[in-house]
């Protein structure tokens, strides 16, 4: 009886030791592999308008833009859809691979159709456009709804929201009462979403903040309006530690060419003060 009891105790001790060893080994390896998979740095390249010359601080000349796309193509970069990056943050897709890049354009300027489209077609890169509907088919500088539809039909362009008329939320908050401001923000976020979805038959749930202005209140309103991700103009790569409602983007200017563009891709971008 005593021998059996000793044998049983010894067997239990061995089992406990094996279990502890397995737990220790798994806890050592799993976080390392997960950490490696999550360790990404993705530059989101933000453009506004294009043309033969620098008309203003937001213009990237078409030759410079094409040089950007050629550099990405020739140097092993993979341009991924913005949606794929967002899906990773939401736990719906794997982490981006090394040397992944995202391309976006704000506002819906007509040069996106005339100058950006031919270059994008040449390289077959996915692009997300953040448009504000009040300008589309209205402002002389903006694209038409038919042009946006044509972009969408290429399969390369996704059109998302930049609010309804590109307000400066800081200025509007000072001018309006709390109740009026709340209503104003709701209109800007919801009306844009509804209009874009109606005109283009697309799902709109991504938002670029006008002038890069946002705060916790605006983010809360955006989530209530149905947006799952929003974007700033903080000049750095998107990383695993970034909240999905505060993802950074590089606002590119014409000076971001040559060595400056390479530095940017490597995470050493030149600091710039861009005036809208």
C-alpha cells in the first residue's frame, strides 16, 4: 500500500513538472512570434493635388509623383489598400509585410482624375480618396461624380469621407453653442457618409479629419456615425501601437522628392510646416 502510494505521488509530481514545463515553453515562444508579426511600420502617403508646376503648398508636380511611384516599384515596396491596414487593426487581417506602403489622396481635386489616374493605372496601385461631397460636381477645382464613378470602376480606387464640406472644427467650436456644435458635427460626419454611399454605391466607414483636427469628442462622434477608422496628418509611420481612430499620415509636398522621399519611407522624414 505504501509503495503504491509513493509511486502515485511520484507520478503526480512528474505530471505537474511536465505541465509546468509546457506552459513555460509556450509562454516563452508565443509572445515572441506574435510580437514579430505585429512589428510593422507602414507609411501612409497623403497627396492632395498634382500638376506641371507647384501652384501652391499642397501641389506635388506630376513628374515628382510619378518618380515616387517608380521608386516604390523599383525598390521592392508593396502598395497595399488602406482597407487592408485598417482590417489588421480591427483584428480581421494579418499584419502588413515589411516594406508595405499605403497611398491616399484628400479632397477630390480634379487633378486626381487628370494626373494621378494615368500614373496609378500604369503601376496598378490601390488608392483611397477622401472626398468631401459638397465640392464634387460643384467647385471648379473638384472632380465630378461621374469622374469619381469612373475611378471606382477601375477597381484601384476606394472613395471615403473627408466630412461634408471640410470644416475647421476648432474655429466652429468657438463660434457655436454646445448644442449647435454637436448638431453641426453630426451633419458633417453623417451627411458625407450618406451622400457618398448613395452616389457611388460604396461602403463608407473611413474618415480623414479636415486639417488634421480631431479630439476625443470628435472621435466619439465619428464612431457613433459608423466610422471604424480615422486619419490624421501626423508625419510618421503607422505602427501597432497606434489607435485605429488616430492613424498617422505623411502629408506630401513637392519637396518630398529624391533623397527626401527615400528618408521618409525609411522613417526619417524631414519636418515640414505645411499651410493649407
